[in-house]
C-alpha cells in the first residue's frame, strides 16, 4: 500500500477513536479541513511539519502515529455509544484501611459525566489529608458499541484536566489502567496539562501484568473493584 494511503488511514482511525470531526482536527492542527481530507484519502505528500501538527492535535507523539497499534475507523461518540445509562457504567470503591479510592468506567464519557464523577469523588477525597489518598483508575473497558477502545473526546479531555486538578492534585499518586497505547499517550498529555504528571502512572499491556504492576505500586494484594479480567 502507498505510504500516503496508509498514513491517511492511520490519521482517520485515530481521529475517529477520539470522536473528532475533520473540521475539529483541522482547527486543532492549524490546517485547512480540505487538507486533512486530502491527507486521509492519501492524496497529500505531507510534510514532517504538518505530521507534527497532526500528532499534536491528536495528543500523541510522531512515533506513535507510525506504530503498529491499529483500530477501527468507525467514528466514536455516537448516540448508540450512550444507550446504557452512565450510572450503570460508573463504579467506585473506597478502601479506608489502605486509603485507596478506586473507580472504573465502562463505555464512553461525556463532559457532564466527568462533572458528576468529579463532584462525587472530590467529596470522598476531601475527607483525607493532602498526600494521603491513592487513586486507582480502571479505563480498560472504555470501548464503543463496536467493542473497540476509545480515548477521551476533546470535551472530556478538558473536563478531565479540571477533574485531576480538583481530585488528584492533593492525592498521593494515581495509577491508571489504560485500554491502549493511544490512551497512554493521551493520558500523559492530560496529566501534563493538569500539573500531576509526576504523580500519575498510566499502564497498558498484558492484563495480569498490568494489574500486578498496579497492585505493587499501591502496595496491595487485591482490590474490591479492580481485578484481572
């Protein structure tokens, strides 16, 4: 396959997994929409400078744009992705003895969902002293109705920054189980913006290895909510 066609497909699938339109990606990258359309169709002999702009707009590295991790190019964040009510997909648990606040999300999030999580979890976290509470997050099952991994939409990413600044900034550390390398890249970006990059660890890989690493970091042998699949 022509490298321009292959690169265009890659941009399309990462844009789709983020729920971003061509117009929005173009705006975030500082490029024209017709240019993005041409890139995705494999019609543009794209420069390294514009590759960098597109990578930045997708919150990934240039290296990741050329990685082997691939996804469906079906657009995420459609109405069918939210048929199950959020409160049936959001679970949390507080281990008071270990001082670990765990939560997991199945499916996708909206900005309103993040606001709800922030309010709920901040109410719990505020009962602990600064640097006392650990946060354990499970995003392994953040998937669309087609069963494919998804990352935060721009709206959710912006809300997540505020969520981290209110809930995680005063916590000891945050360990996040991710559904893909793509999510790891995005979470690194979000935590850097929110100012908690030094206390957040984002894990992805073999499920049992990932769980084992998380338990080790949190100094636990198990968790009421988050277990190996």
